[in-house]
C-alpha cells in the first residue's frame, strides 16, 4: 500500500508541475515587481587599518531588511533598485564596535527561466551606502559618511503563481569605508563588508 501511495504521489507530481508551468508561462506578461528581503549576515566584518601597525578585523552575525523595485527588461536581463538596512555589533581587544549601514543599490541580473517557474540568476550591484560607526573602550572614536558600495550575488527565483515570486540568494557586499581618529590623533581606515544569505518575496504587476 505504501508503494502504491508513493507511485500515485510521483505521478500526480509529474502531471501537476508541467501544468503549473504552462499556466504560468501562458499568463500575461508582468515585467514590473516590488518586494521585500530579509538578509542573514553570516560574516559582516569591520577591518580596522591604522596608519601604523596591523589590521584588526572584528566580525559579527546579524540581520538586515530590504525593499526592492525592479523591471524585466528582456527574457534574460532585469534591473532592480534595492534599499537595505543592516547593522553589526562586535567586541575586539577591549573595544565595542557598533555599526549601522543603509545601502542603496542598483542591481543588474542575467537570468534563465525553466518551465516559466524556476529562474536561476547571477547579478552585480553598485550604489551608495550611508555608514555610521562608533568604537568605545580602549579606542574611543566615531564617524559617519557616505561611500560607494558594490555587490555580487547568485540565487534562484521560484514563481509560486503568476503574481508572487519566492527568491533565495547568496551575496557578497562591500559597503565602503569609514575614516576614524582616536583621541591620540591616530587615524584608522575601517572597511565594512559581508557575506549574506537572503530570502525574499516579490509581487509582479504589469503597467
């Protein structure tokens, strides 16, 4: 009985998946989309490079939240604006490091659809990040700036239906640099970058 049930389940899946893909691919084109993403920073890093001495790198795992607005320009190319907030808190050598980051990115993707429902992609992004950093403890210093940011990502998009997409991806992002000075007049260049997993959902619509 268990084997019969398994066979029936497999056959039903073989029938319904192509039907779903056909239904999706035959629907009206919906080239515009808006959505949200949740980012998991597996390794957001703050590399503090003094004028003299060795680089000190502090790392933290954290979360970020973003919104996206995009357009499918062709059957293999799409463009997207992403605005993301993330943060990091770490301790290193008697210092508490606290960073807040707001990145605004223009992303370009190449993608390939399979059955109208599964879509692997790769992309690059460039933009500007606002960075706010504070170091307290052995070195007391802070800075706030806007700096160029860039990213590279790979992922896969799943069309749940003709309107809603589920998105999974992996991204490396360089958020830019902060220039900090401690009370002794020593200068530190702090580079902020991260490796992130993200999951998101998008609503597609046509104009």
